[in-house]
C-alpha cells in the first residue's frame, strides 16, 4: 500500500529552520521523502523566503531523486507587497508566491494574537487587508500580480478572508495569472462551497491539506464531512492534496500524508488514479515540472 507514496510532490511542508520549532527541518524531510519515494516537496515559511536553504540542502545532501522547492510569503517580515523581494525570489528559483498569511488581519483575528508558528517573535504584526470594502485592491498587490503573470509564477492565495480571496482569484485571472492555488479555503478563510466551486471553475487549484483535519493530524480541527463536501464541488483535476505539516509535535509529514490517503480511499472511495492526480500530477502541473 505504501507504494502509493512513490512520485508524490508535497507542495506545503513547514520544514525548519524557522522562527518556531519544527518537527522536521529540510534535511529531515529530504531523508523521509527519499525513503518514501517522493518526487519532491516544497518548503513554506511565513516569515522568510525558503529558496536558499532548499537549494543548499538538495545540492549537498540529496542524491538527485527528490527535488526541493522554495517559496516566499508576502508578510510584514519581508515588506509585504515588496516587488524587489519577489524579483529576487524569482531569480533564486522560487515556485510559489503567497499573498499575506500571518500578517493577514483574518489570520491574526482567527488566532486571537496567539499563533504558535511565530515562535518567540515580540514585534506585533500590522494587520493587513489588501481589498477594501468596495472591492478595490491595494495597487502594490496589483503590481505583484502583474509580475507573477509576466513570469508565469504560482500565486498562493494566503490567509485572507473569502472576500479578499474571491477578489484576488478573479483579479489574477483577469491579469493573466495562469497558476493559482487557493490555500485551505475550508480553514480560517470562511469560503462557502459555492465559492470554492467557482474558483475551481475559474481555473484555480483548490488545496486539500492534511494538517487542518481532525483525522489528519494532532492539530486538526476541521471535521471529515468537509472533505466529503469538497470532493462534491471540486473535480479531482482541480484538487491538490498536500500535508501542511511540519509543526513541532505534529508528526512526520510523510506519515501524515500516507494516513490521510488511506482515509480518502477507505471513506470516500478515491482510487489510486485519483490519488495520483491530486498528489502527483496536479502539483507537477502547478509547479511546471515533469
């Protein structure tokens, strides 16, 4: 059964180093991914771009079987919609640019100022809302979208409200962004299943992440019936399964992914072909890798 793991690309792993303690660092994750037969994984960090560390680990510790991808999240720590930072990240090989996550007012409100992933950080976050009440987007954010479109990068929608994400997806499509990943719309974002369906119809991939489900990880809070509904409104060719794991005390991302896949097959009747689509083929399409 574990053969199903061969070829997986997990595009959402919180591997260290980071400001918070992690269950695995990029080297640990590489060892686990190699043993499982993964094709690759992407390291996401909320506070610092990950491309440099990923490249070093892959080149010096990898054997060529597993690729490690980096990302950048547009939070206060890197200057928000900082086009210079995005440009530097692109030239270092970044794969995904996330709109605000931990700096989003929605994220801050959801965690009530107590986010374990911030570690011992003592400087308060400036709460960010990038779409106003009339639906107008921050001009600096629009410039970033244009850059993403021009460079054919991947847009990750981040932790904004459903209002923000809806405007973001539609604006991105309007501006020619071809690769969009809607991050956990079922967790903190507050999206309706109708909105999720519409985003998929607009061409966005929808994330189904192991970590947030009660049966997915020790930190999960979302019930399984949400998985049932997600599978009704999102076709497998627009769904991406990833772990979103790596948090201290939350177990190995590879084991989390394997257990969740088994549940999807047992409870929802997903086939091996379905799993290959959502955990291998779709991530490869999004990242533009073969």
